[in-house]
C-alpha cells in the first residue's frame, strides 16, 4: 500500500492544522500534547503523522522522511528551499517577524547607513539580509530561545523575533521598532514524493486549497 507521511510540530501548528485535516476526512488517533508517541496513526491507513521540532520540519520533508509538512515562513526562510515544493500558504499560525529593542533604546539613531548594531536572534540569515538592505553593519549573535532576555542584560542592542500579541515584549520592557515581514505557515511537499505519490497527495492539496480560500 502506498502511504503518505505528514510532518507537524506540536503546539500551534498541530492545533491549527486539525481543522484542515478534518476537512480532508483525516482524524489523528492520538493527541501529541498528551501522548509521547512521535508517529501518530490516523483513521486513514494510508496517512500517518510524524511529530517533529518546528525547525526540523523542512529537513524531514527535504530528505523524503516525510512526504509533506507544515512549517512557518520564518523557519523556511532560514532553511532554504532545496528539494521542497511550496504550493500553499495555509494562513495559519500567523505572527510577524520584528526588530525589538529596550524601551529606552534610540533605534532611529542607530539605523543610519553605515551604522553598527548588535542583534541577537535565531533567524541569522533573515536578520543579516534585513540589515544589509539598510546598508548597516550588524553583529549577529545566535540564540535558540528567550531572545527577549538579550537586550535586558546587555548581550545585544536589539533582537529579531516573532511577535504575535506583543505581550512577551511588553512584559519584558521591550518595544517593537520595525516589522520585517508578516509570517504564516506553509504546506511543503517533497518534490519526488509529489511525482511518485501524486494520486494521494494531489487530493489533499485540493482540499487544503479549498479550506484556505473558503471554497
Ligand atoms: O517552542 P519550541 O522552542 O519548541 O519551537 P518553536 O518556537 O520553533 O515552535 P512553536 O510551535 O512555538 O512555533 C512554530 C511556528 O509558529 C513558528 O515557526 C511561527 O511560524 C509560528 N508562530 C506564530 C509563532 C508565534 N506565532 C509566536 N508568537 N512562533 C513563536 N511565537 C513566540 C515568539 O517567538 C515569542 O517568544 O511567542 C512569543 C511572542 O508571542 P506574543 O503573543 O507574546 O507576542
Ligand atoms: Mg515556541
């Protein structure tokens, strides 16, 4: 039997994907928030889910360990598009990628062409490109989480991070000084799988497309 594997991260992407799966008649057998299983069966014997770290989703799909996946544009920009077909913006897990500083930092004075700024982020490639467009020198410091701490303890002048409600920035005395881009999650498909398993994958793409456009 031909079978397809969909890679998802638990948390907001899993939660917001459930209605799309339901529209395709696919219902997971376990909830990854409760179960420790990493491979989750569904009501359809030819569809299974694998639960991966959000930043690892493109890697599983690129190598064909998963046929499809759902990942944030933030993650995809850092990963690159090698081996991935990106047919659909699912418009879920929306937020924005921003520059933020301490409330008392003069960002307007810092962002002049030729200026220099120290930025902590997990989005090194995207941040580098952003400040290069502004003709600024940037010293980038790679972090893996809790970026909001960096400006508070003098590790960096600014952070590049995702903002949704703004509550985390506010709680830490930070302010959003620039939006880099809006972010949502995209469906990604392994290019070889799309050719070899088209009869299983294409109907899923069609249902997702209709669910997204409200058709
Ligand atoms: O959490 P973990 O370290 O395991 O991994 P992850 O953060 O990579 O995964 P997850 O599940 O938290 O995020 C998966 C995807 O959801 C991201 O790649 C984004 O595309 C998307 N997304 C949408 C968000 C947010 N909204 C979001 N608000 N990802 C993270 N956040 C964080 C943000 O980094 C900040 O720390 O939430 C905090 C800000 O939220 P507000 O509401 O206080 O502004
Ligand atoms: Mg997170």
